[in-house]
């Protein structure tokens, strides 16, 4: 910022230098009579605004991907220039370690995915010696599966970009600027710190996530973060030892007992479902009872119905005053009336006899 003195009835043109530290869309404001120190008839027209867009143009030595690139598999790479994925470019790094080597903070390099470009990281790690910004613009996509972004990497999601993470580690910062309407979906993923600025109208859907910070999520503007947890239900028969495959389980909301989810136990006698923990906005988080569920089970055999002895309660509520740690809720349901005819294992004597 810089101050300008303008004489009564006069005008003024000023020049000042500004070096952006990152690309993106920046608002510019000009305010007349800031603070209202001088009395005016109307202060309504005392502010004007515009925007400045800072972009990255590809250089000769940059890695430019503007089409479907052959998969990079099992590589140990050291790269010293920008990586730009644009148009309909597609780049997949599989079983790869990518180290972005930067000379100094005055000449940063970065990874930019824009237009409808796609970057896929499959069992891949991106690291850097200095702060590295990974930008997503326009309708770009980032897909991470079992991959890692080191603590030096800052992920910035702008415009209508989408990010999908599964079983991954994001140890650096995540940002969604005020201009963002990005969508983040993360499953069983660990974040190393709280998000510096998650704003605009961006949305994040986190399932079984861990965030090593307090408070874990603090959305800004109109951004929304929806938190889910896993609930694993095991249904046991009357022996109390064996689980029952094919048992029907219902999960109902603790608030109004409305059916939230239902399903059948698998061959191991377990049923796993994704339960809503909380919805967090700039105004705070929702009702604490949104993370509580009542569960009951039923088993049908030969036309007979067997119900669980008790209704169990599972708690997966979000607490903004503690670190968010993935903790699957393990629930046991017993159907004591469902007893097997024979209780295996069955053994025979070494020398069986007649009669």
C-alpha cells in the first residue's frame, strides 16, 4: 500500500512497486479520505476496486504438459524448473519421488495445473528444499492415491478445481482463496497442520481424516467443511464368539431417530458405513448430537426373525478443541437368540468307536 496526497479540486497519479509472492487473482482498492477524517456530504463513492491477475507463462526449460503424457513410473526425479499442466494435459506420476530443487526464494519454481489439466499422484511423493506452491486453477484436477506432499509443499485450490485424496499424506498447508469454488474430497488422509485459509465458496468432504492441529478446520467466507467418520458394526450370534454374515443393520440419527443408513454384514460379519460427524462453516460447527447414532441388528433364518439384544450407540462427534484423529467407532451387536445347531469347531476322537 502507499498513501497519496491530492489537493482540493486536483488529481494525482502515483506509481509503486509490488512483487507478488504467488500467482492468482488479487483485489486492488483505492480509498479516498480513509477513516473519514475530512467531513464530506457523502462518503458513498470513497472506494474503488479492481483486480489484478498474476499468471505464470511457460519458459523454454519448463516441463509443459498440454496433452496426454506417458505415465512416469518408478522414477527418482530432481527438477529445477516449473511444471505446467494446461489445456487438456494429463500427467500421472506412479511409484515416483519428485524433488523440486530451487535456487533461492527470489526465483521460486512452482507446479501449476490449469484449464482442464489433470495431475495424478499414485504412490508418489513430492518434496522440495524451499517452499513449493502447487496451484490448481480453472477446472483442473488433482488425484492422489497413497501419495504424499511434504511439509514444504503448499496446495492452493482456486476457481472450480477438484481434488481427490485417498490414503494420502498432506504435510504442508492447504489454501482456498476468496475466489475459490474448489471441491476437495479426502478419504483416510492425514493432514500435517491446520489450513491457513480455506475460503470462498470452496467445499471439503473429509472421511476418516486426521489433522494435526487445534482447531483442525476453520473455514472462511462461505466455505463449508463436512466431516465424516467410519462406524464398523460387528454382529455376533448366541455363542458370543462367532460373527454372523448377512445380518441386517440399521443406523438411526440420535436426533429424530430417522434412518440414516442400513446394510448387511459381509462374510466376516462386519458392516462399515460412513457417518456424518459435523458440518463446519465460518460461523462455527453444528449441533454436537449430529455425531451420535443408534444401531440395531436383525438376522433372518428359515423364516424366523432374530433381533439384537440391545440398541447400541456410536459416537463420532467432532470436537474443535482437540486434534482431529481418525478413530473408527467399533460397535458390537449381540443376537443371543440366534444360536447355531452345532458350535464349531467340531473334533472327532482319534479312534472312533461304533455305537
